[in-house]
C-alpha cells in the first residue's frame, strides 16, 4: 500500500528553487533513502512530505488524504500522532535524563507518568541503551545520544519516521551501528522510514533509493531500475 504520495512538488526559497516538480510514492513499511549531493533539495522534500513545509505547487497525500492544504494546526497534530522525526543532532533536552527525554512525547500526548516512563525504558532497551536511562545527554556519547533520540522518535509508535542525515554527526562505526538499529527496529514494527542522506553508504541500509539532482528526481540512476525490479514491471 502507498502511504505517502507526492505529486509535482515545487518549492522555492525566494529566488532559489529547491524542488522543481517531484512525484514520488512511498510504500508502507519500506525504508526509502533519498540521496543526492548537498543542496539538491533532500531536506526540503522531507519537510514537505512530513507536513512541516508547504509546497508552492503540487500535492502531498498521506494515507489517502491530502495534507498539504491542511492548516498548520492540523498538520502539527498529524506530526505528533502519526510521524516521528530524527535529525542529525538528536536535539535532546540537556536538562532531562534519557528516560525523561524519551517519555516526553508521551507525556505531551497525555499519557500518565508511570506508563510513559515504562514505555521510555522499553524503547531505550530496544535501541540498545537501557544502561543510560538515568543519565543526562551531557554524560552520554554521541552514539548513545542519537539512539536515545531514535527511541524518542519511535516511542509514540509513528507510522512514518522521517530521518534527516541521522548519522551525519557520528563517526563511521557508530553511525553504522545506529543505522543498523534503526533499520532493524523499523522492520520489526513495520514502520515506514524516509531517510535523507548524502552518504551512499548509508543508503545501502534502505530497501529502495531515489536520487535527487537540482530539485528533480534522477530518472537515469539505479533508483529507477530498482523500482522496476520491485514492482515487477
Ligand atoms: P539538501 O538537503 O539536499 O542539502 P536543501 O533542501 O537543504 O538540500 O536545499 C535545497 C536548496 O534550497 C539549496 O540551494 C539551499 O541553499 C536552498 N535552501 C534550503 N533552505 C533554505 C532556506 N531556509 N532559505 C534559503 N534557501 C534555502
């Protein structure tokens, strides 16, 4: 099933075109890598798909419903209930412990304190950092912080996880470990992942890859061959 459909997305920042007509389907449960050189429009595409940015033209549909024309209020509620986001720097709250950080989205959604903490501990365990539950980010390594941010992005059990260069701030080995965990957990929970990266190595963890060049999808790259293979055309 297609969970996200983008049709003819166009987006500029003033005179700078970032997206110049992107049409893309994301299938439920797949890990889709969006690759391409820096500045080609990857982040802008991810922000449009996640309802953070509105495209200037084109449409975004999520679970069969058009969302780009929704108000900011409706889109922000959708982001809280159905989407998770993970950025290059985990953006953890430095004054809170790992468990408190992970519990935060649940507390904001009205879950009781005890239940939220139990879920946070379970997710920290799932991503392999149960041992840092009561430490603050400043006491944790970069990899531990990013795993904690991953747990926080997944604790609400989103249908789609949007990850923008999630290992960009980590060394190679740590980055691969975090990514391996992300892929394993996403597959286990049937979570759809849209993973933006300029590192070809990172894209290797995805089920499918599309490449952007100057705001358009590269129609000549391996991405198209892979799509054809996947759909048996
Ligand atoms: P990528 O994620 O592939 O590096 P971006 O989507 O961040 O690409 O950027 C695409 C283009 O839009 C680039 O030319 C970039 O300089 C420009 N751009 C991105 N964000 C802004 C912004 N907030 N203001 C002005 N230009 C921007």
